[in-house]
């Protein structure tokens, strides 16, 4: 079975509070970007000597194969439901460590595919609980629809935000931002107005109200990332922001931008929403 784990962006991100468990409470809008996808194939293979086989091509992943979230997804389900031997192949296209949720998406889609291969013994709610063990962003990809994320990001609430008719330009400068350090340097504080209310403004007004708290920290450390955001506004973006803790910056456009050589050294992707 082949699946196509897609990217996401964060529209607005409030770092609300530090938690005693080492995590942070946040408030953010997760929005799926279904025009940027990895390719994940999982098949049952009774000829395997081991319980799980994993291979990977495409963009380099900076982790040992046994730590890949696809394998961890298999192990999570196998703990509670005996699985037949499976072979996995992941082709990476979504940049890693970029604030686009590629790894989280891979893990969540692996849960869904494995569940389907063995007759769907688990509901989406149960899969979401498993996904949280893989990472804070992972439960979002089980539903894979626009959601307000609270708590660690796992408390998901449907929201009516429709960006159809817009194009989105994703620009990743290939800078790795340490998320843990970004959180450590942040100043958690709830916004005076909840994100869900701010998002009711016209999208053209979001730039005045909807912010990403990580930008204060990350732009200071990496001015190059801030320059990308400013350049996207110069190109006519209706709204531009960094996704997650970076380093990807996105711009929403009503009219396709004319791009010359501004981002030649970066990973770029233009997607119609």
C-alpha cells in the first residue's frame, strides 16, 4: 500500500506556557499542505527474517533508521496488536527539520497504513493517542484537516479556515533551527486575544494580528530567515510567516508571484491550495 504523507504549516503560534513535564503549551493553526508530499510504501512480507524492514531514498534524514518514526509506528501498534512482518520504503521529499512536519506526517501515515493493512482494528481516536507517543505534531496528521492545536498541539479543534484560491510559496534556506533551544530562549505568555478569534479577521489583516512567537528568537539568531519573510511581502504576499520553529517561511498569494533568482540557493515549492 502506498501513501503520500504531506507537509503542514503553522499559521500563528503562541507559546503559552512552560510545562513541568518539559514540554510547552502552545496555540496554533495546523494547515495541511497537500501539494508537498513524501512517498511511503508498506507491504506485508512473510518472507522477511525480521519483523520490520526499512529502506529510505530521497532527501537525507539525520537519524538512524531504527529511530525513524515509521518504524516506531510499527512498534507502537505491534505492542498491542500482533503484526505480520512488513517491509517499508520511504522516499523523502519534504525537507527535514524545516518546520513542515515531514517526519511527524511520515509517522502518522505509517500508523494509518499499518492499521489499514491489518483490517483497521483501531479507530482514528485510538490512532491519535498512539500518534502522540511519536510526537506532538503527529495527531494532527491522523485527521489531516485544518485544526487549532492546543496543549502540546495534540488537543485539536476543527476550524473553518479555507485558503482555496490562494497559492503558497514555501522557502526553506536549509538552515537547521534547534527547536529545543528556540523554546528555551522564548518568553511564554498567552496572547491577549485567542488565535481562533484573530483568524476571523480578513486574511489580508492577518499580518497585523497573527504572529509566530518563535520569530522573535529565530530571526535574532538567523537574520537570513527574516529577510525571506520580508522578500515574500515584496513579492506581493497577502500574509507571510515562519512555520513552526523554522526555518521554512511561507507566503500566501492571491496572484502567482514572479520569482527571479531571489531563492536560487534555497528549497522552494509553489503550491496551489
